[in-house]
């Protein structure tokens, strides 16, 4: 492995690993966030009246720098009948139903 200079934007030490040429340093400070990855999980919930409900958990991150995005304007918590978000805002929890 060859050591390189620290990144001028974030100060992270950049190490070039010849055995893994696909691994590159993407500065999280300088990234403009043009490509995204979205992860979702659909949950099937049985409520107290044995009624089936569905929710979807959604997470979004930048594909290039892998920085997670935070959801804005949702209350924190876990409800089956109204939108909420996780404690740190990285996950939106939304109720859904079949059309």
C-alpha cells in the first residue's frame, strides 16, 4: 500500500491499496450527492384487533460518499397509522395499504 497526502477537504488520510483498485476515497465534504441508494423494508403488522396493517421503513444514502440522509418534519416513534421517523432521523416509517 502506498501512502498519499491527506484530503484537502476533509483531512482524511488517503491510502491507495493496489490489491483493491476499485476502492477510492470520496470526500464527504466535497461530494455533491448526485447518485443515491434507497433501502426499504415492508413490515406486516398484526394489531390488537387482529387486523393486518403494513408499514415501510425507508433509508436513503449517497451512493458515492455513503453519507446517510436525514428525514425532516416527521415525529420520532413507531406508529402503524401515521408517518414517523427513527431516533436519529435516518429512517422514515410510513404506513401503507394495498390499492
